[in-house]
C-alpha cells in the first residue's frame, strides 16, 4: 500500500515514460536542425531575414501567450517591453561609440532589470482591478512609452531612430570568407546567435508552463475561485506570469535590435507591433506556447511573400485591370487569409490540432 500511487501520479509517470516517443519531443528537434541548416541549404539573405524575424517574434508571442493564454490577463504593454529591450541594446551600442562584446549581455541584463521593475509596478497597481481596466492601464502605459520615444530625442534620437554597429564578427560589414560554399558574414553570425538565444528562451518558456507554477496559472485561468479555495495566492501568481512574460519579451527585443541594427519608436514601440503580436497568438492558439511559432511564421511569411505572389499572378493576366488594382492592396488578401484561418481553426492552429489529437486519444481509450 505504501507504494500505491494516485491517478495523477500514474498519469504523469506514463507521460514521462513515453515523452521521447511523442511528436512534442521530435518535432522541436527537427525544427531546430532545419533552422540551423537553413542558411547553408538556402543561402538567401531574404530567406534568412524572414526566418530570423520568425524566431524573434515566436519568442515574443509565446511570452505573451504566458500572460494571455495561461492567465487570461489582457496586456497591451507587451510590445512596449519588446521595444524596451531593443532600445537597451541600441542606446548602449550607439552612445558607447565603439561597441564591445560585453555590451550584448549588459543590454540583456539591463533590459531584464528595467522590464521586471516596470512589470511589477504595473501589475501591483493594476491587477487588483477588473480585466478591462488592467487592459486600459497597460494601453495607456504603452502609448506613454511610444510618445516618450519620440519626445526624448536627446537619448532616443526621436523619430530618426537609432542606428548602431555590432562588435567584431557580428558587424554587418564583417566577412570571414567562404565555408562549404556559404559566405561567412556578420549577418550569418548574428543569425546563429539569435537561433541559440531564441531556442534557450523558448525552452525556458516551455519549462515554466510545465512547472508547478505553470499548472497553478492554468488552474487560475480555468476557475479562479476554485484556485483561491485551494489556498493559492492568485494575485501573486498573476504578478509572476506578468513579470516573466514581460522579461522574455524584452529579451526578444534585444535580439530584434541585434538583427536590424536599427530601432525607432514606430518599429518597436508602436501599436501595430502589439496588434501583430495579438494576431500571432490568436492564429497560433491561446494557451499552447508552440502556437507562437505557427502564428509568427504565418504573419511574417505572408507579409514577406504575399505581395510578390500577387504581382506574379497579375503578370499572367495583364489585361485584368481589377486584379491589377487589387494586387496593390495586398493587405486585403492578408485579411481574407486571417479570416479563413480563424474560421477553420477557431481555437488557433495548435489549439485545434491539440483538440483533434485529444479526441482521437479518447476514442482509442473507449475502443480499448
């Protein structure tokens, strides 16, 4: 009797035994290998630029999913933390004159410290109110940061933005010759550094969701009163989720600035960035984490290739004046694609896939 386990323990033990045989283990490994071999197999800067942005946005979207999908908190300041991290690296490298390698971890540490402090202040003073008021508070703070980016021109250089150079082998003009037919450049080095950073941050997000704290957040999302009755401090866990998600978003912003070597208020602090993150998490699926990859890939790939595809299609029908005019308005087709995704995947792509897999599992258990 002493060795008897509860049903929950038995289920977790069964999951641990079969975790290496599940797609959730193999697919991320294959994806990581594909991202690592991408620049070698397809040495195109446009493709590398698109994939790098997908990786960065995937981290930002997954961190937002921690806040929205796992706790039900609507925060419009998530893009602000992304921009905060981007400006930390840009301002340190720009104002230092001669960028050094230690500026990268310094910018990351500064972004973590500032974003954690701001997130705690916002959470403590805003999470006690109802959800809609918290959303309005975060929106006001985000707009204030956007305006500050314009007005504090002595620091942020205002609407002109901040251009800067990266140190050593990460500099855009650095070249290390050719290796296996691939040009080794500063952009390639920055790509692999972003790949490593994004992978580590994503592993941290997954571990957080699967930790005891992550399970409590799921319980709070499903039934807050029941979580309170079980003795969990709901307010403290919501602060934890807000701070953790905001910190990871700021680190994604550091990688974004490192990739572009340029930031301005509209690019990293504007409302369109926050709307894009929100669209990505909805398309990928709330409460899935991995949905961030799907949502980021859908938006980024569509924005990159849809205009060219439409122009190519119009080139085959040059006399169709209506199609020519519509091709210039590619955002309309982007909206239609988004509507179709929402219609066919009402819980997001990963959410719908997970639901279908759960139905099949239940059907097999009934048959057995």
